[in-house]
């Protein structure tokens, strides 16, 4: 059996931009249970992380870029489980 871990990460320099990205992802139908927001130094940097299928992640990356992410990356990890 193969487990795949796919995620899109958007790095934002402001809390406002990160919050806007989360709202856009929610409007696009993303499950908020699969989304994480990680802050650093009280709102000086925010990371929005979305987990899902490869297609969902590619779409999420586009939304993160449109939402003014300073950086948007896709991480795909396929690992076999015995």
C-alpha cells in the first residue's frame, strides 16, 4: 500500500494576506480541516499549508500565488507502507 503526502505551502509576509488566502481557499471549496496556518514572531510571517490530492494541491498553489504569497511551493512525498 502506498501513502502519499501532498501539500502546498504559501509563505506570506503579513497576517492579512495569509488570512485572505485562507478565505479564498475556503471559497474554492477546500476542506478547512486539511489546512494549517503557522505564524512566526506574532504575525511577521505566516505559512498557509494545504493538504490534499495532487490536483487539489496544484489548484491550491494557484490560489496561494493569486493571494499574494511571497512564496508558494508544492511538496509531494510518496512512501510505501509495508
